[in-house]
C-alpha cells in the first residue's frame, strides 16, 4: 500500500512538471515579424535602425530585450522619440519600432525678456537654428541664461524652454520663457547671534591687529553704496549669496566651531537680509580639552627627556672618572686643551714658549711611551 501511494505521488509530481513546462512554452511566444516605421522625414535608413536592434525574428519575445534596443537607438543621438508596439498573431508577436528623427530647429525665440535683448541672450546659448533639436543643450542654455540674470543682480529669475514640433514636417521651434524679477538692493547686512567674532573691525584695531577679521569681510555680499554702479556690488545675487553661506560655515569651523550653523535667513522689505547665526559652546569645551591633553603630553615628554639626559650624564661621568683615575696625565692634558679652546678663536694665532705646559705634557707623554717600549 505504501508503495502504491509513493508511486501515485511521483506520478502527480511528474504531471505537474509537464503541465508547468507546457504553460511556460505557451507564455513565451516567439517574435514573428519586425517592422520599422518613421514619423516625419526619415532621419536614417531602415538598415541603420535594424543594425542597432539586437532582437531578431524567431527570438523569444522578451520585453527586457526590447527595452535594451530602445536605449541603444537613443544612444545613437539621432532620434527624438522612439516607441515599440506589439501585435499578437498566430505565429507569435509582431513588433513595430516607431522612430522619429530629431527635428530641425527652424527658430529660437525669447519671451518675457526686458532686461536683456534677444540678441544678447542668443550669444549665451549653444543651440543654433538649422541644427537638430537637442533637449540637453536647450536645458543647459536655460541654465546659462538664468545664471546671467543672477550675476546681473536679478535673483530668482526663472527660465524654461518650450517646444513646438511639427512631426510630419520634421521641424520645430524652441522658445525660452523668462520670468524676470526686479533687482534687490541691499541696504544693510546683519549677523544676529554672532558673539564670538565682531561683525566688522575698526580702523585702529585692524592697524594694530592685522590678523583680526570681521564677519563682513568673510563674505562678498555688500550693502549698496554710491559706487555700486561701478563695482556691481550692493545687489542680491543668489549664487554669491549661497557661496557666502558656505564661507561663513568654513570660517567658523576653521576657528574650531564644529557645531556652527546658519539657523535662518530673513529678507526684510526686499532690501535687507539678516543671517541668524548659532554659535556652539562645544567649541570652548573642545579647545579646553585639547589644551589639557597638550599640557599632559608635553609634561610626560619633558619628564622622560630629563630622566634620559640624567642617566646619560651619570654614565658619562662614571666613564670619565674611570679613565682619568687610571691616567691623571690624560686628565690634565685634556683640561689644558679645553682652556686653549675656550681662549682662542677660529682664526687666532698664539705664540707659546718652549716650556709651555702643553709642550711639557706632550714631552712627558712621549717619554712615558718611549720608556714602555721594549
């Protein structure tokens, strides 16, 4: 009986395996046909499109492989739009690659620009009339126009491009829509909460303490003054304002304020901004701890150096004592030479009598050596 149950179980597993295999074969049809369709004037030949398609007739239908083909076609930089349609037939799945070549730019327009002429803006962009439309270049051009406005003191000016494409003709126009904002004149700059460093340094303090720096000198944003028309300062510029915030953070952190941050920025009456600065007491704790550690390390180093020097001096004295005790004449001779070395300079000439002490010692040393020779 057990053998019968085991046989039936194996038979059931085999039937399920065959059924799942059959379902898998049914669920994965083959590609029966591949067609190419152009929207508008053909940008390239059908052969060129097929050379960039890896899916072939008779291959298993796999959506992932079709997506890879679309990416490959876009990678050529020749197409503006690509889509693939599928049709289930008795033989499998028929694929149609619908491709649209990049339309030619017939005109580039500017709308909403009052501060700069269209001719001046046209010099800032890289997109040109009669060239294939490239949305990446158009996006970059809009960013460049926006930066141009910001540098001129027109913050928060918005620029975007709008396309008008005739698919059948393969032509299109691009319009840069500009939303200008007025210039923001800066009448005053304040640093609220800044107590560790002064907002500005007086003339005499700067004269006697050149290293002292005020917060105003750390940033480039300045209040408007009589020569702003010449220097270009005194107007709010978004890019410069963001750079100033980073410079303030770097200035404080270089001074040890690791927990420094700009808490808030407020604009008052469109002509004044206040930066709320939060300074951390953690800086003082870090510096105090570092000073204590420095003092401890130096004390240990001095103590170890003194101990090593003392041991060396004591050992040298023992060696000198042993040597001089065995040969008193050597000690006397060394002391005489030290005396001459102290008295005489590097270019000094001295005349000694024949009975000078140094000669007598040299003579005694020679006699002693001669007497000991065999």
